C-alpha cells in the first residue's frame, strides 16, 4: 500500500512539473543579420580593412506572466580582410550563448 502512495505521489509531482512547463508562453524566435566594416591600423605596418557579417537566431523564453526568463543566441560570423590589393576570406565561426533571467533582466 505504501508503494502505491509513493507511485501516485510521484505521478502527481511529475504532472505538476510538466503542466507548469506547458503553461509558459511559446519562445520567440528572432532571426538577425548584421554587417560591419572597420580598419585595423595597429596590427600591421599597413592598414587592413575588415568586412564582417554576423547572422543567426535569438530565442527569448518567457514565463506564464510574460517575464523574460532566458535568452539563447546562436550566431555565425565570417570576416574578410583586405589590404594591398590582396583579400583573405576567413573561415566562418559559430558561437552559442545563453543567459538566465537574472542576466536577461540587465
């Protein structure tokens, strides 16, 4: 009999956990693309032009009240370096970051 109550209790707790997760609003997915240009003057004896492209996805997670609880960002950046008539295209690199509600509120 005690085992039956333990199983029932475990099922009730599991149902409450899944219900609270399901009650939160759906995450908001935001696609982004950013480009930028800069000139490096202190790396070489000559100036190097840098063209950067950064694209990816930001996903905002909220709780049932709509308060932001987590941010997840996945991005890909590729840089192109130009100097003295020569061009070097860098290999794309990926980054992923997440922050919790305390960091998201800042």
